C-alpha cells in the first residue's frame, strides 16, 4: 500500500502548485477550485498535531479552496480519526482495486463502438467534454483540462459511435511509475451505458499499461455499481481510499 500511496504523491502534483505542510503534501490547481483537483496527501503513518491540521486548513482557505484530503487508509491508519476530531467530515469511502496481468480479463468493444487514442487537440477536447458530461459537469473544457489530457498521449482513449461519429466516453491511464499506473476518468454517456463499453475502455487501458511493464494497474471506483464493471476486467479489492473535507 505504501508503494501505491507513494505513486499518488508523485503523480498528483503534476500541473499543480504544491506546498509541504507538516506530514502533508498539499496540491492546488492553478485555475480551478474544483475539489477533485485540490487535495492533500499524507505521508505514510501520518499522525499530525492539531496545529498541523489547522495549518493545512489555513493553506487551502488562503487560496480560496476547500480543505480536502484523499489517501489510502492502510498507509495512514490513524489519520482519519485525527481529522474527524478536528472537524473534518468523511465524503466517501471507496475501494482501492488492483489488476495484475494474471488477473486480467479482456473485453473487446461492442459492435459499433471504436476505441482509439486522440490524435489532435480537437480529439482531446471532445474526449474531455464527453467525460465532463458523463460526470454531470459542464461540457466546456478549460485550457488546463486540455493540457493535462494532452500529457497522457496514447494513454488516453476515446470511445466513438461509428454510426454517428459521436464521442460517447473514454478514459486514461496516468503515468507509469515504478511498475504501477492508475486508471482514471472512465466515462460513458448515459444513453450508451449497460452495453459493455466501460468494461472495454477499462480493459483497453489496463492492457496498455501491462504491455509497458506496469504489472500493477489500480483504480478507485466512485461507487459499487462501477466497481462491478471493473471486477469483470479482473480488478480485485486491495484496500480502501477515503476522501475527507472541512466545510467552511
């Protein structure tokens, strides 16, 4: 678990401002106050003092951001209760799931759906827009989102309806670091769900990172329904991730 938490500490800061505060690595988006791109990651075994927890909250408040943390509980087993004692609330508790080459189960795209890597900024924008809509957000794509998606190269994939040319979903694999890679952003438009497309996207990206000598692919599903999709590809529970935040 320490290796995966170290992976997150190394990849989350890319494209963001960072600040070291006690046993926390705080990350801040330069252009967005969205909570999913502004959060702190603790050191392994973190047991901060109340003053350090307060300093972390002050750093986020000073930038107009909500104080938040995301971490694997096994890496810092005492931290959740320390944060709750200082007024933090649990947003969600989600499984950490991993997939090795031995566990992997391939799922080809269903008929009429093409999976391919984006080839231009227009492709990247349509991918990110489809993801935003699938997650209940605005279809608009900021320059920051475009830049971050561009950095994935062929580790991003679009799902297209071959009959209409519509981009109906996609996903990406984050950087490969020390034999591990996170799969993220798996999204499918509502009208196309329950057809095996999410499984196909996940399988495509997992197969890709395994082929590049990353034997550990991992992800954190947002709910139990999507976790079932990942199980079909061979992902198995390996721990849990918690998101905690402090309301103003």
